C-alpha cells in the first residue's frame, strides 16, 4: 500500500502522465523525478533540504540584509554586475529637467522614486497605516471589456486587462512638482471573529478598498480595484529557470483526479517575441519573465521608460493631457528612452540573483513534526516543495539546481474571501498564483512586520492560513482543527523556511 500526502495524486507521486522536459537525458530525468518526489519520511531532514536554493543559497549571518545577498555560486564578474544592478535598484530618480541627466525622467505620475522603496530590503511591502502614504502597496485598476476588439485582445493575450479610461492601470498617488497625484487609496477594515477547534479565538480583518481625492475627474462606475503589496525578490532567477514541463505537470484544470485541487496554467505574451508563454511572476502569474517584470515596474511604478516600455509618460493616460505635456527625461544622446541599455539588463540581473537564505533548524524535532502536519493537511498539493532547474539555464548560477520554493506557480481558486473580483490575464477574480514560501520565516527580521497575503491583511501566519478558501478550504479546516501544540509546530516549520 502506498501512503501519499493528503491531496497528492498518485500519478504525480509516481511521475506518470506528466509532460516530459526536453533538457535531460533519460538517466537525468529519472534522477530528477526521484529527488523531487514528495517525501514520506518525516523522522529526519531530507538530503540538501537546508540549502533551499541549491548552490545559490546564501549562508550569510541572518539579519536585516538576509534577502539582499548575491547568489552564492555567482562568479566574480557576476558579483560586479549584481552590485551595479543593486545601485540602480536603489537609485532615486528625479523629475525632468534636471542637472542630474542620468537620473531624471521620474513620473510625471508615480508610486515610488526607486525600486528599493517598494521592495523594502528586497523583501515584502505592507499596506499604509496611520494615514501614511502608500509606497510599497498600490491599487491596480481596470474595467470590463466593452467591445469584441477588446475581448479579442484579452483572449489573444495582447492585453491582460482593459485600463480604466482616465486613470489607467494603476492609481498613482505621487506626482512631480506642478502636477497633482491621481488620488489616494482608502482602506477600511472590519473584524471577524473565528473560533478554532480548541476554542482559540482569532480575529481576521476584512479590508474594503476605495479611491479618494481624485484629481482628474470621476473614475468609471464599473472600475475594478485590486490592491498589490510588493512581494519578496529572493529566488526569482531560479523560478525563471524551472522547466515549463515541470509546472505543466502539476496542472489539473478540470480536477481529473478528484482531489479538489485544480491548478491552472496562466499564459502571458512575451513582448520581445510576441509569443504566448508560461506566466509565472506576479500575484496572478501574468508576467512571463523578470526582464518584463522589471520593465513593467519602471513604467508603472516610476514612470521611467525602457527599451521594453517606451512611453516616457508611464501611466499617464491620454485623458490626462496636462500630465503628458510635462517634460520627459528622454535625451537624444542617450537614446529614445529614459533608462537606456544597460540599465534594464543590470536591474534584471540583480533581480535574478538575490539569494534565498539557508533554512534554520531543519533537524529540530518540532520543525519536522510541523513539516509532517503541512503535508498531512494537504498544503503540499499547491505549495509544491521541490524542483530541479533547467540544465540549459543561460546563467550557470541557476543551472540544474535542486530548489525548494514551496509553490507550483499555478492559478488556484482561493475562494470568495480572497477574491478581488477583477479578472486579469487568465486569472479570474478568485484565482491567485501559489506564493513561494521560501524566506517567509525571515519576514519580520528583514521587514519588521508579519503582514501576509496580496494586500497584507493577514497580521500573522495564523490569519494568512485562515484566509485560505476555495481549493485550499480543506487544508485550512485541517489547520483550524489542530490543537495549539500542532499549530505551533506547523508555524515552526514555516518559520524555518
């Protein structure tokens, strides 16, 4: 009799009926399938488990800079590129015209002056509190498609959403001198009491989002709002080098095995090739690569144009003529964009090589017990523990590494409680990409808070788990039925990641 972790299909455990990656020999494929097969032995750590990013894992001292280390297996030349990318990631951009010609072009509307301001210490952002301005969290905007042309562009992945006519795809809460910001995000919370199986009472906070102080006229009545907290940056280059076949192998859109888990692939159009490819980045898996993600952030968050997003006015919509009349930072001697090559390449390289910290306490008895509870509750059905990256990865630092991100990088229905009621790309309002868990235990150390989920509503791991619904409802209920000792053990396991 084969005993499997709850929610894991037999075919996945045995490596059957799954797409086959083309970068490996039959011998290597057998090795990869063996090493990534979910464990059934929780009496001791698995081999190499502490090094959760393979040879790229950082073993530096745990402190506030734990998410800011370079891949440990990067070359000296690579470290130099990483440092240059880091300087650009931290760079404070200024408005045009400016005497600092290499740093101007900010906005005219923007959410932040630097990448680092959103991704604090390369880690997790947080919602604004006590009337502070939102910097590491913003509102996505869109409206439903109105025409066959718009519906066709969405179906062909030429667009991921239809921008709100006046305010575009993102609410900008800052502006250069002489212009008004678009508005500000307004959040109200209500508390809900949840009683766990052992009588423990937990309070969940339900957020409601609105916009206030709009400067450019009313927003469309059918506008859809969705908050986004800046996610951690670690391990992105390794995620990028997971073979698509290994992600596709875990997809089960029609729940053919009847386990209640129906992960779906998200497709995205690569602007450099024009072809639809696997989306694996972003809260809804709408972004195909780190380079594209970086260009989108330069444009949407900073208002800086790059070779991939060439509009120097960033998120200024055509309706905001006063914004589009503002000076840009484009200079003929530097090229047609405000951040010409190699700026985008260096920021991309930096983002690809932010190392994942080594795990702590992998052999601790309580941690191992918590790991077993994680599997028994069915959490590993979506939070897939292990992958081996492509043998054809262009950078040796990411090539053929055993990694432990604890994500399948698929879309899952998370229930009405977490729904933003805003379709984007292939994702419905209820669907979210499974978040990687590596590094989650160092959130407070690096960022000084324990605010989780796409909008930071969860103030603890307990709250984050209890917000899981839809396909994750059975795992949530298993957690809620645990006694305090088991819940603490599960937390210890997560905190060791």
